[in-house]
C-alpha cells in the first residue's frame, strides 16, 4: 500500500510516524539542539545546524507533501508569510507578476514590494476572470502567477487548470495559496499548478495556537530555490510549533468535514434571513463561481462572508453582540470567529466596509446559528 492509496483522512493520521521498531515512540520526538556533531566534510542529509534543517521538521514536511501529492519534500517555514515571500521570490527581475486583487492583504503588500525592489511589474486582476488573467499573463514577460483560491476575503474561485495552462504556455510559474481550501478540498499541483503555499497557522494546525507556513512543489528547481530562501532568509519553524502542528493535523479531516458542513448550512440560512444584505459561500448557487468550485473542489471551505443590515456600524454591532463567535482575526481554528475586514487600513478598498468574514468552526451548528441571530438583530438597531 503506498501513501497515495490512502484517503487523506487516513494519511493525515499515519504520516510522519517513527518506524515501527520495538519500543519506538508512536509520535516523533522534538529535538532541541541548534547544532549537531560534525567533524569532516558536511554530508547531504546529515544535520549540521538547525537553521538548515532538523529532524523535528521532517514528519510535518512529509505529511504536508503527502497530503498535497507533491513529488518533492515539503518545506516548513516560520509563518505563512515566510512561505509566501519565498514563493514570490521565484519571480524573475524585470518580469511581470500577476496577482489577485483580493489576495490576502499582506501577500499583496509583499508583491508590491517586489515592484519597488526588483523592477518587477505587479499586475492585479480579478483572479476569477480567466480571460482577464490570460490577458495579464500575455501582456508582458510574466514569470509568476499568484492564484489564491478561494481568495481572502472575497471568496473568488480561480480556475487553476486554465490559468496553469495559460501560464505554462508562456513559461510562467503558477503558485496557489491553498490555505482556505486545504488539501482535502483542493489539490492544486494535480490541477497543473507548480507551487502550493499554506499558512499552516490556519486549518492544517487547526487550533489558533501557532504560526507556521509551508511550500510544496513537484519541481526540484523550485524546491531548491525555496529551500535556499529558507536557509539564507532564516524564517524557520520552531520545534514546538512544528510538533503541535503535526498533532493538530491528525484531526484535519474531522475538523474540515464538520466546519464545511456547518458553513454550508449557515450560509443557506443566512441567504434566507431578512436582515442580511449579502452572504457569500461557494456552496451557494448564488456564488458567481459556484459551478467552478463544484467542479474543481471536493468541498466548499469553511469561510463565509456576510454583510448584515446597518452598514459598517451594523457589522461592528454584530461583532460586539455575539457571545459564542470569537471577534478576532485569523481563521481555520476549531472555534468559530468573525471580523470586519476593513477594520484594517491595509485591506483592499474594493472589499465592502460592512463585510464580515466568518471562519466557521466545529461547534454545534444550532448554537452558532442562535448566536448569529442575536448578532444580526443587534446590527439592525444601529
Ligand atoms: C490566505 C492566507 N495566506 C497567507 C497568510 C499568512 O499566514 P501567516 O499569518 O501564517 O503568516 C494568511 C493569514 O491570514 C492567509 O489568510
């Protein structure tokens, strides 16, 4: 039986375990050492210094590469943004990078900095509009296409297969930020993308208790470049975070199945609620890329966007009134949370002022609904 014969739910449980020798621990150990004994010339695969690699990363890297069906070993980073930055650095100076106008706002800032530092032209597009993406790729010597999907926070769905075909025709790499979907709902490398990045801080670890990132790829060249970015940039993962992330990953399938089911049910109810101005979730037939999501994904994700009555003040009143939903940034934890995205000045001005991003957790859906209705009522009173 190979790893790829296993369902992802099983693989997440068994991956990265120590060999089954008599007396071996069931879980991988945490090695706390910054350096390793070494006398002669450094040998490939033999640890030297923890910034350059440690056995504590390897079980998580194996598990993430296996879940994404990546041919190269996984690379964990100290944060999702460290992984994003390493992937953006694959862009060649003097070329064009195509990015979604609604990618995670710090990723957009990082892309714009490339423009200032490296003379890279950064073109922001509606990533759901495949013709616009094709035109942007063809409009200059493009070396990289960033295809976060679903986008944060607008939940646009990019057509990974079509975008990858168009990019490859002109020699560009395609990076997909798969944080929102998780490898359970979407495997970008199998759809033609070259690189997957994750904020492991979200669903993969799943408990809002750590910050980590990862890069996964089939390409040796990309692996070597990203690994060098990690070695030299030094944005490495801490040992405890890595171990905790692997522990969280064991329950990924249970968590994602439950939170996706909760999200679809809440979205359906919100769509019928009189005090809701707009609701978006890829499961809803009203979502502009509902059919694309159905064809491309094995689940619709657990993020909903909601515009309650009362504008931005109504959204703030809702966030203040709920008792179960946690008013906090980030997403992908077992607990349901929400926030008005435009409370950040760096969020794109095309994101509506009153838009709440809901990260649906694994609680009982009826409890979540009851609490949300209290919040919706509070929004109408502003
Ligand atoms: C889609 C997406 N990508 C990347 C990141 C950055 O990850 P981190 O916060 O782990 O650096 C985030 C964080 O919210 C995100 O939502």
